[in-house]
């Protein structure tokens, strides 16, 4: 029974339900107390122990119905001796035994046999949908499928009406067993493999070049960006809480408690003031860079609660503040509007920095991190390094994210090497993983 619960908890964990060791022990104690007879009571009791939010409760209930819809646990056990006997039995005896399992009215016995076969085949290790056929065949073999096949071949060689009828009966038996095994394998995949498959697909998407993302991938990418945003927000909110108390100030603590013989009733902590994040993101929305802008802005604005002081600017030639567009419109519509209204001009970093100097420089203070996303190609115009140097001197730091590979920096009209000395960091970003790392490093600087 402990194995049944531990496998169920493994399924929950694979589906991103956080179950601690203590909660797993509580679940085992709960089942030991209430038993398996009342499935509804068991489901509600385990949900109270294992699910900690509405989303986790939904996942728990779905996996519970899938996992515990099999045969009763008591019917799964079978001694090694009886398993050996089944593997060595005569093909005729095996065919007769399997024929009885496949008959109407023997659903319970068939379910028990399927569960024993699933145990022997290691079905709980299934990870991908492509493994369903393999495990189905393994389960049929575990039930005596090879002996059944041998008896079927023998009947097919008889070439008599009775032999043909026997062969057809055995074919029907094999079909029934195969369908039952496949149904059980597909259910096991939904329990143990579907979440792992989604994680694998997310990992592939997170490491795929953003310029290669297709329209059909956008729904997955939005979900993935939301997960990344939540992960970063939780990580850095916890880090701020950990550092809020500070370190023990021994000297001041001893001085404050001198009147009570140095017993530290009043503990004093050394605290270092931490700046709240303030981010100005300036995006080149011309050409292929626009694909990267979409995901950076989606990531940052998904973290608006963690970064309340966030401002976005977009340019190709003239620079414009786009906060109102992003905050008042649905995100996809906002991006389309930004690209339509701002992304069609001839790229000029110098003109964009001049516009920022004239209209928005007062936004920069010692707390400000400026993130620039662009390839630094300015059509051979004046890059206005003087303005960029001033921005770097006023801000906390400037981070430049460049979608172009490093081998292209400084080639043609690229002026990236001229901006680099004034940047605290200049990184090549090609994937969502790269964007996550860059934003993580920006927020770490405030911790």
C-alpha cells in the first residue's frame, strides 16, 4: 500500500504539485487511518494533505481519478512462483486461461491480470506517448501472450473448419487483451508521462531561437513566459525577505543589553538598505529584433507586481514611451500597435537617445537599471555616445541585450563595440533561457 501512495505522489510531483517529504508521510498515515474502501473519502482526505491551492487541487483530483481507477490493490499481488508457472505453462493451458479472462463477465479478473502485467512490465516508468505500444506488448507478453501466439500458429496450420474457428477465437482473445493493455498503458502515460512530456516540450521551446518561433508555438511560449515570470518573482521576493533582517550587530547588541548583565534580550541587526527595482527598457522594434522585443516585454510585464517601477520605450527612428499601450491593451494587440506605429522607420540609435534625453531623462536615478534590447545597427548615423555616456553615469547600470551573435558585433553599421565600455553587461540573447538569465541577473543586483 505504501508503494501505491508513493507512486501516486510521484505522479503529482511530475505534474508540478509540490509535495514535501513530511506531506508524503502524512498521506501514508491518512490512508492507514481511513483505508481504501471509501474512495470519495480517500480522495478528499488526500486532497487536504497534498494540495495547497486551487490549481493543485484540480491536478490532484484528475490524477486521483486516473490512478485509482484500476483494479483493487489487493488483486495486484501475485507470488513469484505463480508468475514462473504462468511463464512455463503449456500453450493450450495459457490460451484457455487468457480466453477465460477475455470473456464477458470476467472484467474484474482481466483488470487484475492487467495490473499484474503492468507491474511486471514496469509500466510506471513510462514517459513518452511513443512508449505506449512498447509497454502494451510487454504487458501482453507478461500475461502469456507468447504462449497464446504459439497456440494461434498451431491452429492456423490445422487447415480445418474447427481449426479456423479456433484460430478466429484466439485472434479475438488477443485483440481483447491487446486493447485492454493499450488502454492501461495510455492511462499510465496520462498519469506519469504526460507532465514529463510537457516539461520536455517546454525545455525545447525555452532553448529554441526566438527568431524561429512559429505562430503555432505562441500559445506554449506564453504559458512558458508566465512560468518563468512567476519563478523569478517568487525567487527574488524570497531573497528580499531573507535579507530584510540583516546580520547580527554584536557590538550594538552587547551595548544595548549592558543593563541586564549582557543577556541579549534586545537583539540588534545590521541592516543594509536595498533598493527597490526600477527598470527602464528601451527596445529597438525594427526588423527581426521585434521578435525578441515581444518576449522581453511579455516577461517583464508579467512581473509587474515584482517590478512596479517599470517603464518601456520603443523606437526605430523616433523614440516613444509605450507604457500606456502595454498597460491598457491586451498584450498581442499592444505589440501589433507598437510595431505598426513605431517599427517602420529607418533605425537611428542616435536619434532615439536624443529623444530620450529630451523627454525622459528625468526618469533616470541611482536606482535605475536601463535595459536596451537591440542589435546596435544605426545605418551609419551618429550613435550619440556622449548621451549614452551621460545615461550610464546617472543610472545604476546599463544592460545591453543583443540578438545578434558576437561574431557580427562591429561589422557593417554595427556600433556595439563603441557602446560596450559604458555598459555593465552586454549579452547575446537568442532564447527564452537567455532572457530569463538576463532578467534574473538584473533583479539579483537589487537583492
